[in-house]
């Protein structure tokens, strides 16, 4: 029997699916001219390490609320969820291996044009399905996060009959982890953020953190880490890439990989990722925001899209009456 067809594995995956909260709408990414060009020319979306994004509390907001969930205990009968929350509270936030790309549910937003750039790219979220990457719609009210955890602790998939205790514990940990990624400071509420999220470790075998064998990481499909210059930080900033390859990502032993060190393995995976031919990203529209030369920008974007295979993508001009300078 195939590993994925085992009843307990199938039911575990069904539970994880029930705990997920994907956004089923189109989402919008606001960016600069250089950002637009990079996305379209390279068919890739960059996810930045959360230590270097605008919100300094990114993915830490829930961790800072040590007692908020206590009032919900009376509403949760799922012991695994309660235990996972208690473990989450006890553990310090020590990892810096989270990466996100931010989108909005709001189209044609003046505030976001002014904050992030003059171009708004519309993506279809159902095409963002890829192993190792998750979508999360942000929640800005800490009480709503509590209600979300309570609701998810009651889904009927917890009661499927082939479960072993370890699967329920793993699912409960995944639920609390998802809540921590969904939870965002309420000062950003107007952005209506939907995020693309992944984890990519760099602390392999570091004392006190991750202690797994080389073989374990050889089979983990984590994206490779790149570095870019950042004017504000004046330092190389780590990021990873979301791409849709023409063929399935291949991981595992390859070309004598069994003799690789961890560094060699990571270098090999980086080269493999660079060599993959990419499918076009699910871009449905590019809107030209407020700027001095909107009509010329529209022509330039139309040419860029056609040259890179996005000839069916709509290009529109924002009607916001703002000069843009």
C-alpha cells in the first residue's frame, strides 16, 4: 500500500485540510516598477524573512499574548489543542526561519499605492497550491483568533477512527502554529492582508535547535534561501522564491547525494531550483496606480506582459484622483 493511502495518513491529511483556511478570492500585490518587472520577467514571487518586514511584530503577536487563550479553555474539550497551546506559551520565539509575501483583498487602494508602489498585480489564489507553501488570511482581533482556534478544535475530522495519538498531537501543533501566522497587529487592519507563507531552516544541527540527520533534510522540500541588498538595512536580507516549475520538484538522493554534507546538499538544491523552467504565474490583471505618466506606463506594462507570455493579462488604469508625487 502506498504510504499516502494508509488510513491513518489519509485521515491525518483530511484533518489538516479541515484546519486550513485558504483564501478563495483573488488577491492583490502592490509593488514598484522594479518589483513588477522582477515578478513578470522571472515568473517568481519573493518571500522575505519576517525579521526584515515592516511589521516588527510579524508572526510574534500571538506569542506575546501569554494569557489571552485562558478564557477559552472552558470552550475547548480537545486536550491536544489545550496541551499544544500550553507548550506554545512556554517556548520562547527563537526561530527566524519564517518567510512571507504579502497580498491584499483590496483592489485599487490609495493607501497601499502610496505605501508600496504604483503597480497592483492581481493573482488567482487557487494557483498558489504548492507543497511547503501555505496561504493565510490575517486576523487582526486577538479575540477572533481565540474563536478561530475554538472552531477548528471542534471539526469532526478530529474523531476519525484510525488516528494514533501522535497524529492528533501533530495536528494540534499545526493548528496553534497556523494561528500564530494568521494573527497580525490590529494597526494593519486596513490592509486586509492575505499572505503566502513558508519555512526554510538555516539552523541545521545547531545546538539546542534542530538535531536531525543529513538524510532527513535531503527529503525535506524547503525552498532555497537567497540574499538581496536592502537599502534600509544596509545588509544582505534573506528571502526565498515561490515558483511554479514545468515539472515536479525533485528532492532526495541524486548524483551521489548520500555522501553530501548539509552545505553541499543546500548548494545542490539551490542550483536545481535555478535551473527549473517556470510556468507563468497566475496573474489576471495589472493595474497602473496614480502616477504622472499612467498612459505610457500602461503601454510599457502591456509590452512587458506580452514579451513574457502574459498576453491574456488585463492592464487597467486606476481612477484614483491623486497626482502621485
